[in-house]
C-alpha cells in the first residue's frame, strides 16, 4: 500500500482522536499531514539512497563521539542490551569509541537508520516500525532514559544537517541539499512521534 496522507481539506475535522494513540498507520498519516511529510519527501529519500547511506555512516560516528563526552551518557551506554553478548566495560574511564559494545551499538544504529530511510512508508512498514520501537529497537537506551534518546535524535539531526550542507564532493546543488535536509528532519520527527504509539503485539 502506498503512502497516502489524510485529506488536506479538513484534517482537524476528520481526525479520530481515539485512534491516534493505538493505530500507527493512522497516526503517521495525521502527523505527516501536520508536518508536510509527503510522497515527494519519500521519493527524495529514494533518489538519494546511496548518498544517504554514506552520510549516515559518518553522522552516526560523530553522534557517538559526541555523546561519549558525557559521563552520564557513558553510564547508560555501558549497559548490556538485546542482541549484544560481548564484553561489558566496567570502568567508565575506559569507555571509548573503539569499545566493542560501542562499535556494536553504532553498527546497529547505522544499519537501522539506513533501512528506515530506504523504507516504503506503507501502512505495513509504519506499523512494523511502531511495533519494533515498542520492543526497544531504535532506542540506544531503554525507555527509562528518554533524555538520552532525545539527545541521540537531536544530535543525529544536527550531524546529518551539517554533513549534507558542508560537503560538496557529491556536486549536489545547494537548493537540493536544503530540500534533503528538510526531508531528513521530517523523518526524524516522524520516528520520534511513532515511539508514542501504544501499538498492539
């Protein structure tokens, strides 16, 4: 099923508020209309798929480098998480970008983002995302540390914006860079909002 936002004529009148908290696809369509995330944005992501994969790799490295400057974030990132069976770092002063647990986190975060940016944004895709978020996928820390997840999201937005606007190796026109940055910002906003859905297993 292709992406179809709610009818623009009367989005407020049409909204069924009781569905917003439990129906991921419905909430996505409503939220997308409110922020202007359209099929043009989805096409832009597809057109820049290879470029974005490279940008995401660089951005994720920069995000983790930045958050590791904060001891509070380090403490959270030291904990074991689903899918990681490797060694833990017991001394916070020894935690760094090359620690095995951080390398694993970066790889998971990077690969997840690339899959999301390549996504179809169909109803099934959005519902699957919401369900995975409910299970903890996509959060670098658990739900008891929302401030750290917010920090990750904002740092990711900042780094993607900086890299795309500052780089000229791809020869992309500046106007196209601006459009791509705006699209990425919308995606991150959508992902943040989908985490609020009380989806059913």
